[in-house]
């Protein structure tokens, strides 16, 4: 018998991020998992702007985890130079298209 070829599929988000409230300086993880073939590349956007992670800047306190989640080593409040607060979305792409997660807001409590 012949096996059907595995067909390439566009990305779909299988785990969406949820709103987070964290204390200043605490670590945080915004979850995102995408499926697709070939495996989609995941990027994060905050308030419409692409989020830099340690892939672009080795000194960044934000790490893109292998599954696509965004990990903050420590969260910084808004009044510091690079705030982490905002509305985040996760976007997964491969050559067949892209999928966008629902919005998740990250709030940093404490001064």
C-alpha cells in the first residue's frame, strides 16, 4: 500500500496567550504554540511593534522559547526605558500563510 504524502499546511495557533499581571522584576511567560508544516516561525508584537528577543539582541531580557512562547527573565515597569507592559500578539508564519493569536495584555504591578 502507498502512504499518503504528508502535505504542507498553513500555520494555526493551537495555544493562545492569556492576560498576565506580574509584579515588577518577576519573570513571566506569554504562551503561544503554533502548528503547521513546515514548522512556522513565530514572532511577537507588542502594541503593533515587533518584539526584540535575545535572538536579535543577546542582552535582551526576553527569550523566544522553542515552542514559540515569549519568556521575560524579569518584567520592567512602564516608566523605565523599555517597558514590557502592553498588548501582545503572537504571529506564526510559513510559506503558506500566517496565523495570529488573540490579544493578551501584560501588566506590571508595583513601582
